[in-house]
C-alpha cells in the first residue's frame, strides 16, 4: 500500500488520479473512472467528483493507496 499525502481537506477522484500519475489531464478522468476498477474504502466508485479524505483507502485496479495529510 502506498501513502499519498494531500495538503487540503479533501481531493476529488479525478484530481487523485492525476496526482498519482494515472492520467495526464482532467478530461481523461471521465473515461478513466469508467474503464478502471476503482474502490474507495472497499466501495466501488465511478464518480470523478467523489471526495476523498485523509484516512481513506483507494484501490485502483490492483494498486492500493492510503490518503493522509
């Protein structure tokens, strides 16, 4: 599990995907959330505007990330 440090109260799923380097720009987020198997705290998620808070566990395909501040 990789730790991802954010400096804000939350980050959207689209911003998160860009932050970890899976997409290059925000326009790709709309497609990425439909193609990639994403779950937040073990709940499937496909909304790019979904808010991710410190303490959340994000799984993208087979990679796991822990969000902290």
